[in-house]
């Protein structure tokens, strides 16, 4: 397993995800979205696994500011996400081509 957790230090669900993998002694890489965003290929991989709308945090301040609700083009939404990591729902947990958004231990259990 090659687990990556994308999130922020202050996110409660991200902390729970880290704890989940630590308790099971599963190594993971934590990527702080406040410091580094997903690459274009990482975003594409997660989008294929969960869908673009699942990635967008509609309660983020940036969602309103950027008027994302009125943007219909998926490619424009992807470009906005790449440049505004605060728009992601967290945690984003990747295991190769598999991915989840949010705290999903029932899915992660199947990865083992």
C-alpha cells in the first residue's frame, strides 16, 4: 500500500484519518494542502476515482468568492482547484488509483 493523505493540520477529519492508519501501523505520506497542492496528475487520478464535484468544498470561503457555483466547465473547475487548494474537501486519501474524500474507514479497510 502506498497511502497519501492530503489535508491540513487543523482539519479534524484529516487528523482522524492519520490516526486510523497509525493505529494499524500502515505507513502514509501526509501532504499539507496549505503548503503544497495536488499536482495536475494527482488531481486527475483522484477525480477519476471520486468525481470532480466530490472534491469541492462548497462551504469554503473561496467557493463563494470565486463564484464556483456558476461555473459549468469541468476543466475550468479543475484549473481553479489546482490554484486554490483551500477549495478541497479533506482529507483526500489516495492508494494508487483508488481514492476517497472525507473520513472513510469502511473503504480503507478494503484496501488492506
